[in-house]
C-alpha cells in the first residue's frame, strides 16, 4: 500500500507478475515487492482526512481527527508525508513530518505546539508508539522496498480472493520488528493483513486493511485500517476519507518550518 500511510500507512505496496519456477523463495518475495512498488508509482501527491479511534482492553474509546499529506519522491528518493492533528484540543496542531530514504536512515520530526518546538525522532526511538496509538513511528512512513529482505511462503485464500503470503525482514537494526508476515491479494495487489513480530520473535500486532477504493483508475487505498496489539489488548482504528490527488503540493510543504505552520 502504500506509499503513505506509511503512513501509515503506510503501509507498503507489494505484488508480482509471472515468476520462474527456478526462483528461490527469497527472489520471488523480492520480485513481488518490486512489482508492487512499480504499480504504486506516479501518484504525484495526495491529501486525505483520517479519524483515529483508540480502544483500551476494557473497551474505553477516544477519537482524534487528522489530515495526511503525501508527496511522491523523485526517482531514487523516498516519499515525504505530513500528518496533522485537528482534534481534540489538547493535541491540536501536533504534526509529524516523515522523509523516507531508499538508501539511508529515514528522518522524522514531531512538532509539539504546547512546547513550540520541533523534536527529532531518533532512529533508535522509531519503535515507540505514535501519539499513544498502536502504530509505531516506523509504521507512519513509506516502506521502501530495499530496506527489507523477503521470503515468499505460499499462496492462500483470503476471502473471495487468493493472496500471496510472504515475510519481510527489516534491515534497520533499530526496527522494533524482527519480521512481518504479509497477505496481499493477487488480483489487485492490495495488502489485507500484516502480522508484526517483536524483537523476541513473539507476535506483537496485526494490521488489517479493508474497504479498498481505487483512485485515478489506478491506485488502491484502504478506507479502514485496524492495528490490534496482542500483548496489551489495545486497538487503534484508522478511518480514511476524502482522498484528493494531484493537489499541487511541493517540497516547501514538507519542511521543518512547514511543521510549525501546519493548520
């Protein structure tokens, strides 16, 4: 998916064409990733609205409203994204800026309006929770293909479709994950589920993505994403709406100065 979300989302797009019988599982997994990334190219920029719903183990709920802006990276560069909180009042104006890079550590900055300052998110802190949600800072940026190695596992039914199931392994030593198991449908190459395993190799979280819609007759984005933390019982739901593409965003909209004037 998901040049964003990376946000959120995301999440990452991965997919595959016809693959040779002689391929190793590692080669096939990488080919799936590269083809999916290719299919996600060319969107330019987009903006979207998001509702974030936090739920505790006991069922207590709180809601936040956000906006997301994403700028596609030029050839050889990663995407940039800006996430802005509008409600509730105690987090209004908080903003996260992410620059993903294909060949080096990503950059992230968090603007805290109460302190009127920009905080750099260090690489070793990327596994921390983003604003109390079940999404980590590293989940909130584009997932660059070459920052993982891959292993194809099997084909498996997923609803009325058939999914590729494969593992990807973060190469970043500061990642909070040792591996991720991805389910992606073979029809449109949409991510349906990701299992995240922590540094102790235990299942930590599961992301489910549903209600996909196609934009510009080419790009698929989910309408709903739910991250379940199996170890704490907490859940974060992201409800996406009002996707708008080619809105005229530029590099100047994704600087540290833009964090402080984000509205």
